[in-house]
């Protein structure tokens, strides 16, 4: 992983920018989840309504300790068994995550990734970032940095280069309360 590119991507994130980065399966768009303007910009780029909600991703499980610690032992064990890995979980929100992240949902979607770009980026950034596929609504997710540029041109602030993971499809999403799959 190119440390200069990671540092530059973090500067963009801290300045309210939107970046593209490789994930387990497709290229993702990300921003600082606590910067409302950045999230609104990302949603406009994707032509995605805010009520759908967004996924938060990190490479460090401790970034999500405020969500994990209140869970009972059984649920914590489920998370520790599947994380880090290409699984997104819906968890209760004990800290009041903003509506521009959760959308119309009471829970927050979280993933702890092993992808080297995500691990390096979120370690340097110091927290989770938004993770959503790099494509406008109705288009196929980008599978290359070139496709990201074709979709978004200069409307994104940076691209963190690197290979995609081997997953081949977007991560499944499960609800921690009942294990029901919302996306497989």
C-alpha cells in the first residue's frame, strides 16, 4: 500500500472530500461519516436518497467498540467470528449516529474489513468511513479506477489505487438481532 496515497486520501477525507477506493468486491466511494456536507455530496454523486442509509467500514474492530460493547456475549461472539471479513451487520445505535448515515433506519450498518486499502486508510484516518459502491443509481458498480473516473470524472477528490479483493459480489448484510439477511 502506497503510504503517500493513503495520507493524501486522508487529507481529502478531513477536508470534506469524497474518495474512491478498492473494497472486497467492487470500487467504493467514501467520506467522513460525521461530515454532513461530505455525505450529502456523496449521495448526490450516486443519485441515492438519504433515507436508504449508508454502511460504515473500518479495518480496526476497536473503532466500533461503542456499538459492540453493549451487546450480549452471544452477539459479540457472532461479530468476532465474522469480523474482520466481508460481512456487514446491522447493529443497534447506542451513540446517536446521524440520520444522514442511518437514513430511515434505527440501526447502523457496520463492516470490519481485511482489505489492505481499507485497513490502511481507516488506521491513518483514525476511524470508520462511509462505504458505498462507486456507481450512480441504476448503473453497475465500478470494477476499475477507470470506470470510477468515467462515472464521476473530477467530481471526486481522489482515488486510492489498489486491487479489488476476491469476493466478487457486494458484502451480505445481516441483522444482529435475528440473523436475517437483508442482502446476500
